[in-house]
């Protein structure tokens, strides 16, 4: 099979990219996706999303034991099938902060400053249509009021790049149903004559010659039949765990690691390094009475705050859930709510590596959660801020008691233990095929894999630094913008 552009992976970025590439009628585009149509009924139902995490539309990955979290292993699912992780995620939508992108550009990534990415966000969002949900849960309004009572300002300007204060966040929900990247970008154009979507076929190897020229990928389908797809340009959109895995399997990665698995080294690059993930935990309250039903499971209001009184950067994001969440090991009655501080600028860095040279094996994932004490200190401050909100008057009619960390735990050693016991991934891994000009970079600012021709990466793995909020918006923008870059080459 032959095409101009081969998009490997049909997730958040891949669907946006394939739509835009196939807008050009003379470009023949193939998208190959390891999963299926993601037709699981819960995909469309926003209130059912927790059920998807362990379903057949998820890659059920786990991390290795994390020293920073009491040697716990963290379940780290990724979406599998059309829409990728946008088909199983929490649907919270943010662009990120102006400073995130300006820092990318400052590091040498020409074309990725806030001013550069803003038009891409606007054009992409015109199709994705993330919105502030009109029907709010009364308890979310209580959360917003409590934040204001705790001294935070109300904002309706999250989209302007200043992430600070409390406000209503947008969600990727349309007409009451999840709007995955597939539903938004590809479903309406899937019949284009120049676009083919190949499902249930996993790329197992990039076809890369000794001189670095790439001619496509080898895939294996559900019946274990092998197929080669030949392409002028191959673009990896397999996400922050699987894009590095595919590069490593193909001999593009740290030479010493590849040699240890008997893989022929094509290009010696730090693929898989620089794994960054957001970490969060729950401050859990028992409610006094049944909580209002509508939008029961959705995060519709968010607070951004700085961990340091003198700092202007909002490095803490606090979400609100109208039930128990991210407080494993604690029991609570049927009425509960959780105030969830997370760190948006973690200092810890981890890695993704191969388990073996067998493409069927899942990658080894080591996010190094809370390796750096700065991250723990940030969470300590996050718990303080969450408690200030939880104890505000607005919650008085709803709050029976704090269950976790619990009223007895307010000294630093106790809180540090709590952090190690309950902190968890926010499911935002990025950075493993870092874009940049430095020795740690895997792709250039125009997304080419160094040392190759005809190979690019366009997904969450290229982020040089993680954005200061949930990562789906940024990943989708990367796919959208990649089309401009590829078509202008
Ligand atoms: C449980 C969960 C909750 C989340 N909640 C939120 C949230 O509320 N808001 C938010 O902004 N972000 C959230 N995120 C994160 C966000 O969804 C991701 O950052 C984003 O979807 C990443 O997009 P991507 O294109 O990089 O990868 P993905 O969307 O994961 O796409 C990768 C695709 O590639 C396919 N693939 C992998 N390997 C191969 C291969 N070898 N061959 C062919 N295809 C392959 C996969 O099946 C998948 O479809 C959440 C993520 C998860 C998992």
C-alpha cells in the first residue's frame, strides 16, 4: 500500500492531523490505528468514563514501582482505538499557559510561541468545539464560591493564557456526548476519496534504511498478518508511551539500550527520556446529604494557584469532583466530594524503555513520580490550599467531615506520608520524543526525527516541557499544527 502521508495512531493528535492533511485533494493519506472503532457504548456517555479505563478501548499499562509513592505501581491507561486517549479521558479542556509555549520557543522551538500556537488553537477548536457546560452542578458552584471565599479571584479568561484564579473550564462534550478527536475531526470526513483508515493494525517497525531514509512501517493485523505501508512521509502519533516504543523497536534510540536487546542501531537519540507527568491527590470530604445528580462525574470548575506567595506562576491546579476520587484506601459514605490538588510544573523526570525486542510487550514506564522534593513541597502547599477551600463557609451545609488526609494529620511528616500513600498519575504523560535543539531532543522544531528523512512525530511526546494544565488540548493542537508544517515542507 502506498501513500504520501502515513499517520500512525488515530488518537487526539492523529485524528486532527489526518483530517487536515486529507483536506488537500492531491495528498493520499493513510491512518493506521492499533485499536478498533472504539464503538464501546460508554465512550459517548460522559458520566461513564471511569469504566473505560479498564475496558477493551484502553491499553492497560502500569508503571514500575515508584520510590516517591511508597513503591506503588500506578495504573497508566491510554486510549486504544479511534480517538485514542480522547475517547477515554476526563474531557476537561485547557489550552495551557502562555508561558508554556513561550518557554518552548525560548528554548529554540521556532514557531511554537503562544502567539504562534494561538491561531492553531482557534482553528482547531472551531471544529472540536470544547464548551463550558451550560447545565452546572450546584456543588460546582459551591466550589467556585468557596475558592473566592478562600481569597482566589474569579476568572473567565483561562483561554487567554493566564492560568490563575477559579473559573469554569471547558469540556470536550457536544450535545451531551463525548466529542473525541475521532468524532470531531475524522468522522465527518471519513469518506474522503484520498483518506484510508486502517483499523486493528499495529505498527511494529518503522522501515528505516541504514542511511536514515524512512519508507513507511510494517504492521501486524488482528489475525497476525504482516503488511507494509509505504509512505513519502511517516508521522508517529502513538502517544507518549508508544511513539518512543516504536522508534526504539526500529533502532532509533539510545545506542547502548538498543544494543542490549540486539536491535540494530540506526540513529543514536535520547528517545524515551524526559518523561514528565502531572501528579495529583484527593482531599476527601464526607457530605451531609445526597449531592445533586446532574453532571455528577464531571470536572467543570478549576482553580489555578501559585505554591509560593511571591510566585506568579500557577504551579498548582485544583479540580473538584462530586464524589470520592484519588484517595485510595479511604472509605466514605455515599455522599462525598473531593478537592483535588495537582502539580502542573513537576520537576521530576522519568523515562520509557523497551521491555524486550518483542513488539507485543508493553513498554517499561517509569515516570519517577515525586522524585524531586520540590514536587512534594508543591503538593504540601496544594493540600493546604485545598483545605482552605474545603473549610470555606460555602461548603458548610454540605461538609460533614474531612476524611482524608483527616483532621489528625496536619504536621509535615504526616502530610508527606499521606502524599506518598495516595498521590497518583493524572494520566498526562508527555515529553518522551522531545522537540528542541539541544542534546536531549529527538525531533526538530519542524517535527522531523533527527538523523532521518521522511519521519516525524506529532503527539504529546514532543512537548519539551509539560503544559500547565490537562494535556489533551495541547496534544490536539500539535496534531493540527503538524499538518501546516508537513504541507509547507
Ligand atoms: C484516563 C485518562 C484521563 C485523562 N483526562 C484528561 C482530561 O480530562 N483532559 C485532558 O486534557 N487530558 C486528559 N488526559 C490526557 C489526554 O487525553 C492525552 O494527553 C492525549 O489524549 C494524548 O494524545 P496523543 O495524540 O498524544 O495520544 P493518544 O490520544 O493516546 O493516541 C495514541 C493512539 O495511537 C494508537 N497506537 C499506539 N501504538 C500504536 C501502534 N504501534 N500502531 C498504531 N497505532 C498505535 C493508540 O491506540 C491511540 O489510538 C487523560 C488521559 C487518560 C488516559
